[in-house]
C-alpha cells in the first residue's frame, strides 16, 4: 500500500508556525560573549569527528592521524 502525498502547501499552517513562540525563547536582544582558548597541552582534535578530546583518548592510525577512541573503537 502506498500513500500519496499532496504537493499543496497549506498557507494557514505556515502562518501558524511562524507566529508560534516558545516561552522564554526570545533571545534576539542577547549578546553572547565567548572566549576561545588555544589548544591545551593535554588535548588533541580528532581527525574524524573534529571534537577536542583529552590525550588519554588518542588512537593513532598507520598514517599518523589522531582519532578518539569513540571514532576508532
């Protein structure tokens, strides 16, 4: 059994979604302050997921790339 979907767009649903606001979600007037730190001596960046990990999670491959235990596990 196949269900065919209509290509019609319901403008009323789009208008309703645009007007919907989550409580406490208005953040347009907020300014974010982020401090970016240099890589620490005990950290590395995984060559697969690009997350910064602690050096205790290093798995090195034959090509010399550094991976975390989650990506190479």
